[in-house]
C-alpha cells in the first residue's frame, strides 16, 4: 500500500511506489531542481521515472494525415538537445524549443522528464530507448538518463 492505496506492483512484490505531484504553476527549472533534490535517492537504489509524452497536444490529435510538422520539429529538437547534453535548453523548453507551446499547451506531460533529468545530474548521458507516434501529434519518445560516473 502507498498512502492507503494499493500499488499495482506491490500486489506481486514488495516494491514501494511513491507518486510525486506536479506543480503546474512552476516552471521547468523548478521541476529540474526537484529532480536534483531527489538525486541522492538513486544512490540508495531508488529508480526515478518520469512519465509523459515528448509532444502532447490533445486538441490537435488525429487532425493530420501524417505526423504534424510542428510535432516532428519539437521531437527532433528534444532528441538532439538531450543526446548532446544541452540540458539548459530542455529545462527552458518554452523559450528554447521550436513550437514548444504547440507541442505542450500545458506542462503536465513534459515536466516529469525534467524531474528525471535532474535526478540524473548535469553531466548525465542520455539514450533514446523508444520512439513512436500516436495520433500524428503525440511523440511517445522515451529516454533513459545515466548519471555521470566519477573518475
């Protein structure tokens, strides 16, 4: 049980799961800093997962014959920025990302990525582990972040 609610993974194994609330009135840097504050937990074996969508505009889904150009552009920018360690751009995605407000009219499907990124640390390595599209506007790209190892 987590806060009085049965946890789907807890029914089969003794794995505690804790859900973190988003703060939609706060910006990307705030959510990245939440991840930074959680980073020490990873050294204790805690896995931090951020769930959302690389692009998420429910109002325009299904209205395109092929992948929406703005969604492709934002998705490509996000992948390139993460893979090449331009995390400051991703943290400030509304100012730096092409078509960011179209790709994410609300922040709730994007800021979980920033929490996970913050938990991995500023020198984290990024790998895209999945890429697909839903409804021609929703990129379901998934990324893993590996903390930099100390030399």
